[in-house]
C-alpha cells in the first residue's frame, strides 16, 4: 500500500501535467481564433463568398488567412478540426477530479460540518450537478431566451451565482471552488462536442453533397464559441484556486467565485475590443482591479470551519488513529509541523495554514495521513528546508505509521 500511495501521487501528477498541457493547447487555440475572427477585414480582392481576411507574420513566414461563413466553392479533402484539445482537456480534468476528489472523497470532497453524507452520495451529487449544468445551459440556449445575447448572459450569470452558493452547501470549500471549474469546463467542452463540431460537420456534409448549407448552423456555433471565450479565464482561476485558501476557505467564497466571472468578462471584453480594432477600453482594467480588491476584502472574512480541525474523524482517519504508532506520529507532526499548520500560525512570515491544512490535533493528523506520509515521510518537502529539524527517524516513523493504517 505504501508503494501504491507513491504511484497514486505520480498518477495525480501525470493527470495534472496532462491537464495543464492540453488546457494550454485548447485555450491557446481558442484565444487565437477569437482574435483572428475579430480582426478579419473585408477587402476588394476577397474571393466570392469570403467573409474577411487577415495577413499575419510568425515564425519567419507570412500567413494569408481567409474566412468563409458557410463554405467556399471548393472544399479540399483535408480539413483540420480543432476539437481534440478541448476533449483532452476535459478528459484529463475528469481524471484528476476522480483521482483527487472521488478517491479521496472522505477528506477532500465531504465536509461533515457542511453536509454529513457517505462518500458515494457526495460523488453522486458531484457528477449529477455537472451533468445537470450542461442540460440546463443547453436548454436555455435553445429557448427563446437564447435569442437575446444579453438576456441569456444575465440568466447564465444568475445560474453560476446560484451554483457557486449551492456547491458551498454540499462540499468542502476547496471542492466547491474546483467544482465551479468542472461545471463551467463541462459546458465549454460540451459546446464543442455537442454543438460546434456537429454543426460544422453538417455544413461540410451539405457542401460535399452539392447542397447549399444553412447559415443557421454557423450562427449557433458562433454563439457557443462566444460563451466559451468569456468563460475561459474564470475556469483557469478555478483550476488554480485549490492552492490558495484565501479563495476557497472563507465565508464568502461563493461570492468570490461569482465575482471572478465578472473579472473574466471585463478582461476578455478588453482584448476582444482591441482585436476587433474598435478601440482600447482601458476602463475594463479599472473595473477588474476594483473587483479583485473587493475579492481580497471578502477573503478577510472569518474562515470556514475546517473539517480537519474539528472533532469529526473520517472513516479513513479512524484506521490511522487505531494504529500502534499513531501517538508517536502525532507527537512528531505537532512538534515539527503544527507551528505553521494551525488556525493561527506562530512561525514568522506564515499568516495562513499552507493550503488550509490544519495539523494541530489528533483528528486533523489522522485525516491527513496520506499527505503527511508523502510530504514529510517519503519526501523531504515538509517542513520547508527542514526548518524545524525533523529527523530521519521521525520521517521513517511517519512512513511506518502510514503503512500500518493503510494495511500494507
């Protein structure tokens, strides 16, 4: 089991690495094509049916790009489809969600102070909410509300605010913030898989069959692409949020999540306006700064109750508390780690427990046995620089304690 714990950590690392790489590919291509689309110009030399063109320079060469709203008169056999970046990002994110929040549900997903349910119930709520989000969004887009871009965006924002609050009533603060990312990213990827790519295939199929494609398919795909454009920056924030307790472990974390969507909208509005050559709306940066200052102020509110610091031990934690070496392991952790990993750190320069991990009592230590073994047992990551002089014997003790509790 000890070796499996190490393999599990590397599996999460590999999934996270893959997720970041594919996200860079997806977001990069998305930003590029949005900028390209907004920068297209109409010129007298455009071919028939062409909507616009742009000249670009990169990598020592020049690119002449032309866009057709429906399709050109001639369609080559080879077409490059930009879809796998999106699919791979979502699949790797789902893998990471499962490895961290589903496998470790009793620690990372379930907060018994918020909703005391079995792990399988919490996992079901997680999956169900993500699927429900797409179904609700897609229904709205296809309803009369979807005909109004502004009206639809306002309704969608209201839904996102409601989900931000709802997740805090179900899961840990960290999981709630992460689920906002999963909820939003699922909408974005489903837009690509369920709407954008199928509509483009209909257009290509009609063209190859000699039929005139219906322009509505391009219009619908463009609307979904626009939504994806404005949702991208918030999703990146939620991807990173688990590393910053000030974002997820405060009383108003759901408002912080809601305001992040507004920050993303105004920042993207700036770049979209510039790329469309319609000016430089510098006011958007002022709004973004004000919103971030409000977020920083909200983060100073009282911290959420941390399940690790309460008297509620997880099912996994119970096994580690029942081991022979638990008392010695607990003493080592509280001696070497608790000065930082506590509600009010006493180590100079540390003002918040790193990643909101509390290790100043037996329950908290038992609940975080896996993290302790990885960070301070098999590796020397903690304490940083070994500033508290944890000995090799204490590290070996933590590994032995973890092996006992995990049944290895």
